[in-house]
C-alpha cells in the first residue's frame, strides 16, 4: 500500500494514518511529526523549521523533500507507506514522483479528505496534544479523562502553537494557495479518491479501509 493523504489541516489525516498504519503494518510518514520532533530535539533542521511552523507557513520544499527521501529509503517502508501531509506543493509532488520512479514503484492512491471549513476551524482550535507521547485529544469531541492531562502517559496537554487562531488562518490560506492545486494534479493522474471526512473517526476509518484493502501487502 503506497498512499498519500491530502487535505486541509484539521481534516483528520493524522488520526486515520495512525490507525491505518497499525492495521496494515505499513509505515506512516508525517512530515509535520518529523519536523516537530526536530524542533523538540533542537536539531539544526528543527531550529530552521520552527519559525515557519509557528506562523503556519510551509517549511521550504528542499528541506521536506530531503526528509521524505531519507524516510522512504528506510526498511520500514518495504510493506508500503502512508504519506501524511506530504506533498503539500506541486514541486514536492514532482520530487516525490521522481524518487518513486527511481525506486521502480508508484503510488496506489491519493486520498483527498474533505471537511467543511467551519468544522476544520473547530477541530483545530479545540485540539490538544501531549508533548511527551504525541497523543491528541479535543476539548469537545475527544476530551481527556482529566482536564489538561494526557490519558496515555499523564503528562500535561498543550495547544500546538500553530493551532492558535492567527496561525490557523495562515495555514488555511497556505493550503488554498499551495496545496489545493494538488487535487487537480493527482486527479489528472487518475489517482485521486475523494473522502468525506465529516463523519466520526470510526465511520471514516471503515470507509477508508474498504477503499484501500485492495492494496494491502499479502
Ligand atoms: P502538520 O502537522 O501536517 O499540520 O504540519 C505542521 C507544520 O509543519 C505545517 O504547518 C508546516 O509548517 C510544516 N510542514 C509539514 N509538512 C510540510 C510539507 N510537506 N511542506 C512544508 N511544510 C510542512
């Protein structure tokens, strides 16, 4: 299974990618997670990426393309992979195409998650994450048992700096201008699968699994 998850921030790509990766034993490659890890570890990459991320802007293409190229070479990707949040620009999609051709493989599907703008803002502004184990919650839709405390590891929950309202506006504008053109890009290549992601996590997962079951490794 070699798939790309496309869609605006807050549509639930990460949640679905986590579940699918476990169920089908494929690698999840989330550029957002990789960059946040680099920021936490204060690596040179993290320091360079932080200001872009805090504002809700995109990190330069060359940086994320290098990260993904490295990950795709990892043995954990032999069964397949889910790319979550990459590509986000046409040059990134072209670079991905080149890397896959060089490996003699191709994408099976590009899932385009769709949720109304109102819901996206509600999902992002109420999201809370654990800085230690990366578990995510939502103040209304998936609250932790104890307010502000992670159910999984007991550490405090925080709001991601880019889930603040000003950054959300920037991220949605960046999505419209730079990422939305990928819908057409992949539709023209007959890879696009539109996915209504407005239902609950379980219903969306069931629909997604049905569509992608044909690509699972045997
Ligand atoms: P995400 O967790 O996917 O919402 O990503 C969080 C932030 O990481 C984004 O707002 C960008 O600043 C950065 N980022 C993640 N993926 C990419 C990408 N493919 N290209 C550029 N920047 C990215």
